[in-house]
C-alpha cells in the first residue's frame, strides 16, 4: 500500500508562486507515474500535470508555461512548482500515483491518492 501526503498549499496573490510537495511511502516510487489533479468547487476533478517513471512531463493547456512538475526519487517526492498563479487556479490539489510508469489523464486510472491541499489565489 502506498500513502501520499501533500503539503505546500496556501493563500497567495495573483501573480505569485507556490510549490506543492507530495511525499510517498513505499520502495517502488521510482516505477510510478505521478500526477497532480485539482478540483474547484462545483467542478470535476481535472488533470494538471504528470511525470512518468523516466521523467517525461505532461501538462494541461491551462498551466503550460506556468507550472513545472518534477520528482526526486531518492526522496520519494514529487513537486509542483506553480508560478504566475491566477484566481482560476484556486482549487484543492491532489497528488496521485499509479504503477506502470505511464501518465494517463483520467482520475480513475490512478490507484493511490493523497488527501489534497488547498490552493487559493486572490485577485
């Protein structure tokens, strides 16, 4: 069983930055695809960014050029650096992982989820 714990959320003004972290338990972290989803009130959970086992990264169009996903396998941690934040980025951000190494864009493809961390961007 893999446990994921997110941290780093908070309140920031538009144009600011935050870095989210997701710490994973387990010895096979390096073989997992890791992703970030987000869910705003009244909206469906949506894909934000993902990184494969070999380090290939993928982004939603809405965050390309502003967000960067990375992983530190030695620390069992995945990060999401968020720059130039906008009010529409306000949501609960969830870290998720799946074995197999490839990034998928649907939430149901992921076996393990964190509890979520709130990101609020004020205008």
